[in-house]
C-alpha cells in the first residue's frame, strides 16, 4: 500500500506558519461536486464544510465570503452591508489570479492577494469545520476558533 502524497500548498504553509491546530483530509475530487460531494465522501455534515467564495464589487475589488456548504450567499445583502452597489462572483480566471488557487480548490489561507474576508456569523457557532486547504480534494479540519484567529473575518448574516 502506498502512502498518499498530499501537496504542500500556500494554504498549508500559512496554517503551519500560524501554528494552527488542523488535520488534512483528502477525498476524490469531482468536477461540480461541490461541498455536498466532499461532505458525503468524508462522512460529515455539509453544514460544517465551509465554502470559500471569491466575489467582487462593481469596481472589480475582490473579497472572500466564507459560507456553510449547504447555504448560498445573498449578494444583495452583502452589498448592502459593505456599502457597495453590487457584489457578484468573480470570473474563475480572475479569482485564480487573486488567490493563486483553482476554483474547487480555493482556500482563504495563503492567497496571492490580501483580501477582506467576510464570514457567515453562524460558522463561529460550530465547534469544528472543514475548509479547503488549497487543492481540489483536500480539506483542513480545524476548530472554527482557529479560522477566526487566523483570518480575523468580518461577521455577516447573508445566508439564504
């Protein structure tokens, strides 16, 4: 039996630099499988699998929104909260330029460009979460308190 090779990503390096309490979990990535597929393969509640969404305002300024896997983001609500006209998902090519990660493997840790991170406030209520570690099919399992300590996100209530 061969040992699985886990890639060293900027996210993993950033977590190690912060002395984060985390473990890595791999699963067979499926195109368009999303958090539902990841949760199913790992045998965890999809609500605990956190999506890292790269969005931008009408001027093209990028931001990250962390959301429960089983929820969507109200772009109207987030735009109103941060005081811009509109928020929309980044084009995948542009998102990759901002983060250094391919869509499906985007992590909020170790991004190429520093961006404001917004987090659905109820994520803080979870004792532990799973979040992308910078590669498709690779999640970091950690206490939500670690996510908050490292990223210092702005709490928002924008789930639908």
